[in-house]
C-alpha cells in the first residue's frame, strides 16, 4: 500500500464545529427580533429563514453581496409575521455573523494533530466548499493560516469557472499543490456526498468520515474507509493505513484466492503422497 504523503481536511463540522456555533448565533438573532417585536414567534421566524437559506444561500449570479442577500431573507421571514423592518433584518444578519465568528475555534487538538502529521512528513491542505467571502471570514476567525499552509476555497474555484467538491479536479489541485499523487492522499470530512464521494471520485488512497454519532454510511451510497467521531482521530487512521491493517476489496479477493490456491496445492500433494505410499 502506498505511503500516506498528504491529508486533506474539510472545514465546517470537521475542523470547526460550525453547526454548534450556528445554533448559538441563530438563538441570538431570534432574541434580537423578539426583543423589538414581542409578537414574533421565534421558531416560525427561524424556520422561514432556513427554508430560504436551504434553497438559495447566496445570489448565484453574484450580483448581490452575500450579507445583503441573507439580510433580505431575514426581512422576508419577518414579513411572514407582518413585521416590516429592513433595518432590523440587516441588524439580524450582522448579529448572526458577529456571534458565530466571535468564537469560532478549531476542534481542540487540531494544531497538535497537524504538527504530528508534519513531523511524519505528511503535508496538509484545507479544502472547503462554500461562498468565497463567507469561507474566507470563517478561515480568518479560526486563524487557519497559522496552522495550515495550504487552503483551497471551493467558492474561489466556482468563480474561476471550475468546480468544488465532490468534483475530482479540486482534489487534484490539492495533490498538485503539495506534490503528491492521488493514491498518496487521504481526505477527511463530515459529508458523505461531497467529502467521501469526492475522495472516491478523485481516486484518493482513503477517506475518513467525521460523524459525531459514528453512524454507518447508508447502503448503496459512498462508503468511507474509516468513520470517526472527531477529526483528531485522523492520526489513528493513518497509522492503520500505514500499518497495513486496511486493505481494498481487490486486495482481499486476491488474498482469499491465494489461500484457496495454496489449499488446492496441499490437497494435491497429500493425494500424491498417499498414492506413492500405497504403491510402495
């Protein structure tokens, strides 16, 4: 099995527990709206915003700045409850951004993990999907450039006419960036559809699926090489790979066929031995 020479990491809900910080920020936004208009139902407000966000999180034509775009979604969510206040909507989006990014650290132990990988001669790259401005602000908030020398933002790739995860091209770009072949790299992320499938599409050596619940991947979908609860468990996965404790299906089939062949040879030898002894 090829030696691991590079590990690629997703950002959101992999290196940073973004969803946890989102919850805190959404709560602050809803409290802000409720404080001004007591008639507001916070759950209905949040559901209305999230519905719009899921459909179109930013202007796909990039004509409207992303912060303004999301302020509009808050405004529309307010309007559903008969509240007309554009200034409040803008303040709500500012509140969300400032609350979320005000405390946006890497998972504890991330720096030590990267240092250990680098000590083993393994290079690292962040590959993160998302709007270029939003992701750059996140990377700035967690001081990513103090730990990672190589970072690729999917939104920048899209702006340049290229594709983000799960397209193989973005993984190849990461490989080229650190001078490794795809079968010498491992990708770590929390999304089966973009991270695991992307790693498979690119022909990487292995994929590591980060899942708090350690739930197995659904049958019929992309299957990760490893599943871990925290990104910092990546070191153990690398050690298993390099220790030869993981094999591909092809390796397994060849090994089984080899054993069957040996058993057949031994069987033939036993029969031949019995025959000659009988003749003697």
